[in-house]
């Protein structure tokens, strides 16, 4: 049996799922799960991604690490960091990395195709010479008014973050998540304390909320934006300082603790 076969079988049993239940969750036949676990077939990338989501681990961990030898604590740490996880990218004729654009209409499909090279190849591509060449960039067209003064339709360009522990409190990120899809928010990192990330909108009409770090598929630190509409002047009612945002997050944490105690 192969490493990935052992990992699939081990993680399935850790979830106390039968092959039939697991197959239904992934959307494949039970016989195919058996073939994977016995090493008679290798999972397609789409099935591998779906399994990783169900197991709450990275694809890289499933194919490169003997998970059966990890302690529960080591497995928890690996869920919150992605190290050398495979990132699908394209390059131009000169061998330089492109910036792929994920339009609003493609956002829903991106959560399934983000690691699929064929999907990434179909996305629009461009180049911005002013960005440092030491990072990998991707562009996302945001929707809604939760991040005013950046309006719906603004294109946010982010650099890839390969470790969730590197998230900086109060900075804005494009996050690709298994439950929320693609979101652009100001992020506060509480992974070390409770495994959570707090997402805050610059438009104070929208309440902050928290997500599990395990829900994050990709995260991109915002570096630039492209818009056909200039931001409103400073002092708008929608403006919030980082200190105000931090206060909101702390208040939200207190409310969550109160709910848990009830």
C-alpha cells in the first residue's frame, strides 16, 4: 500500500466513517474508496482536494507525510499551517509568473478549482511591473459594500501566504474558505489561542465574525488594488481605525465566551 492509501484509510477511520459514508461525503462510489485505500488506484486531484477538505488537512500533508505516525497535537499544528502545499500557477513566455484574475463570476468555482492547473490556466492573466518579483500574486474582483471605501468590482491583488501563523493583525487579506467562499476582510489572528480567525469589515454596518483556521484553503495578503472609482475622502462615516477594529474583535470574543458559559 502507498503512503496516500494508508493516510486515507487512517483519517477515514479517525472520523469513524464507513467506506460507504465516506464515499457519499466525497461524491464517489464506495468501490473507489476501497481501491484508494488498497492502493489499486490513485485519487484524481478533484477527489483528493475534496478528501482533504473532509479530513481538515492539506493536500500536501496527505501525499507527503505519514499521518499515521503523527500525534493528535502534531496533526492539529499541520492543519493550521501549509508549509510546502502545492500552489497552481502559470508563467508567460519569458518564464515569469502571471497574475491570474478571479472575476466575481468565477469566485464560486475557485473554491473547487484553486489547485487544479487546468482551471487556473483558463483564468484571465496580466502583469504589473511595479510589484516585487519575490512573491506569487493573484487578483480577485470583490463584491458587495462590506469593505468600503473599496467598492464592489474593485480588483484586489494579493501575495500568497503559505503559513497561517504569518497573518498580521489588522491587515487585509483575500481568503479562500471552504464554507464562505472567497472573502476580502481585515483579519485578526487568534490561531494560537483558540484556532480561530476573526474577520472584520471596514464598513461598520457589517458585524465581525470568526472562522476556524481549518476552513482556510488559501490566503492572499492584499498588496494593491485596481478600481475605476476613487475612494471617498478620509473621515467618512464608514472609516474605522485599526484600534477601533481591535476593540470590536475583543468585544466579540467576550460575547462568544459568555455564550459558551451559558
